């Protein structure tokens, strides 16, 4: 389960980076949180996929941060044709699923 969550984390980080790149060319204060979240997701995914120490804890923390940021993110940046519940619900649900996959993972020693 952790490997699935790690690959979802890589895809989520890529989506965050693409969203930041298309939004503006300058690094503003509001984009520091998502950028940090993307870095933590990639780093946690790398450590989890290579079975390094602390990878699951880091990935769990990164998913927790991503869930909080997705919940806090305003939905008014989406186009008018995207329903509000989908604009807010899809990122939160994806982050919560990634977090649940890491938390429910059982390590074998």
C-alpha cells in the first residue's frame, strides 16, 4: 500500500508544480506552502520507494500537509464550469486516500 501512495505522491507533486508554473512566473508568499508540500511529497515518495529509514513517516507527514492545504485552498480559482464540490473535494479526497494508504500500511521486518 505504501508504494501505491508513493506513486500517487509523485503524481500529486507533479500536479502541484504544474499548477504553480501556470499560475504565475514569480514566487509569491501564497505559493510557498504548496511548493514545500510538493518537495516533501517527492522526498517522502523517494525514501519510501527505496525503503530508506523514516520514509513512511515523512510521506505520512507530507500527505497530512497536502490534505490540510487542499482543504484550505479556495475553490474560486477554478473555472466556472467546474462544480464547487468537485473543485474542493477532489484534491482533499486524493490527499486523504494517500494518507490512509500510508497509515494503513503494515511494515514487514
